[in-house]
């Protein structure tokens, strides 16, 4: 069960990073407009990864996530829940369609810093989660399932 918005955010950033084989810095860089729903048919999600470290052409990457049969493990359902709960939506002045592999200057970060009780910090870049906070989220989740998280980080998921 989801205990808070910050718990849901932690679960999702780790799931998305792991399923899409992303680095923590790539997960931290997601904006709300990097989500494209139903691009490949009903109940799918395409993510725009702005820049891969090893991509010399700087073309970006567009991994897809499909729907799970079991709703408990459905990343798309959890993502929609986080967006609704956090009142997160694409900005009307979004620049993603014009510059698809660039960071949007209008939309808010997808994964944001949060206070311990789950309230998100103010808008803007200062609200964007950092790679060290993603590593802390990984350790919290590992400890939650009884795994000693000492020595782990989320640099490459």
C-alpha cells in the first residue's frame, strides 16, 4: 500500500529507472512533458530521456512501459495516481513539441523534492530531485523490504 505521496514518488522513480535501465541523473532530469501516454496503443507510456551519456549524436532515447496485468504492479496506474495526487500536469506553454530532446523551460520536474510528510517543495529547478536523494530513496526501499542497503547507490539502476 502507498503510505504517502513521497513514498509513491520513491517507488515510481526506482521502478522507472530500473525498468528503463536509466541512470539516476536521467531519472532526475524528467519533466512532466517527458511523459507521452498511449503513443503505441492503449495503456502505454513513452518517456523522453533527453541525453544519454554514451549517445554521441545526442538524439535522446524513448523507452516504453506497458501496462501490467496485476494492478498492484502496474507502473502506469501508479504514475497516474502520483500525477493526480500531486496535481501535476503539463504546462500550457510547454516547449517539448518544438524541441523534443531539450529540457522544457515551462513544465515542472516529474520527480520533485519533498518534505518528510510528503508535501512537494516550490516550483522551479530547486524542486527537482537530485541523484543523492534518489540513492536515499533506494536505500529506504531496500531497508523497507529487509535488505541491508549499506554500500548501495542508485547511480546506475
